[in-house]
C-alpha cells in the first residue's frame, strides 16, 4: 500500500511537471509506472555497495565465458537497434534538422518500439558494473561510470513516456553504432591472442567524443529552427550531454595527454585484467562513456 501511494504520487508529480504522457506507449512494459525503473536503479546502486563488501575477502571471478556471451549479445542488440532506427526513420521521412512527434504515423510508433529496446538496454548494461564488482575491479567503478549508467536508465524512461519518437531518434542511432564497435572490441579483447590486433582503442575514444558533439548539435538545431518538438526537452538533453562532454574530456586528457607513452607502450601483465580482458592501462567504456582510473 505504501509503494502504491508512492507510485501514485510520483506519477502525478511527473505528469504535472511534463504534461500528459504520449498515449501511443501506454501499456508498454515498465512504462506506465516509474516505480520499476526507480526500484531497479536503487537495487543497482545497493548492489555496488553490498557487492564490494561481499567480495572484499573473496577471490575475484574470471567470468571470461560470461563476458564473451554478454559482449556478443550487446553487439547484436546494438546492430538491431541501429538498422531498425535507420529503416524506421527513413520510412517516416524524418527531417534530420528537426522532427516533430506526430507527423510520421506508423513510422513514429516503429521508432518508439526501437527506443523502448534502447531504454531496456540501459538496464541490461547495469551488468557492466556488476562484472566489475565480481571481478574486484573497484578502481573502474568511477563517478562517471555510475552516474552515466544510473542516469541514462531513468532519463530514457522519461523519454519513452513523453517524447518516444521524432527528434529523440538521433542520439540512440549514433550510440548504437558506437556500441557495435565498442562491445565487439570488448569481446575480442577477452582473447589474449587478439590483443595485438586491437590497435584502434584511441579512435574509439575519439568517436565517443564526436558522438556527444553531434548529438548536442542535432538537439540544438531544433532550438534554432523549431518544428514543434518540446523546447524544455531539448534544453534538458543538451544540458545533460554537456555534463558528459565535460566528464569525458577530463578522461580523454588524463588518458592521452598527460601519459600518452605509458598508455601506448605498457605491456599486458599476465593475469591482470579489467573489463573484458583489458589490462589496467586500458580504458573502460560503458554506454557511450569512457572511464579510466589512474593506477
């Protein structure tokens, strides 16, 4: 009863703040109530804290086979989302500069269905952090890592409820492409024999930064030349992306400007791995954000 009361109050608050929800997504899994998204986020944060305590006096787990399957699964899901977003936005004749929420008919619903998977993928990617915990790689659980994972899942619940199509399609399209490269890189890095072929990690970092800049540019284009897409949503998205740019630039300069030779030349120590088989000199990334903790 207490949970239901809380759920009713938070839903009423959100409707009062953002206005009526988009009727096209009513009844979709996990969207009608904010409680599941909120509860899963709290469980995610608690699992980091409790997990680190539980693993403190236990040996780190390898998880190589699980990581291989996980990386393959995320890569395939990203491929599906990229292809479907391109096809559905093309079908709807989407305007790249600014696209409203209701002019493309069935194509808008098709875009919304893909973006629901994008929202749900942010829940799946909580496992990035859980794997860090189980492998006792606590140095990789940075503020940037946790902030981005937790915030994206909640933000995309709001996106799906109020702006599930139109201008919202662009960021996930870019991010799905980046995730294909990123998680396939992770998958290959699980195998030590592949490390000598993985020369393109710095370019992945640069691609992430370009992704953020392009997404902000696309969002602001609808402010400069509006098409009816909610103005407040555009400003919020731009502001949020700006925080990622700042945090990401901090990572980038620390990694590639201060100690470029160390990062490029450090050998892979035997038995010393972080996420998906990387040495501690390697970067880690999650959902469009790169993280590195100085060792």
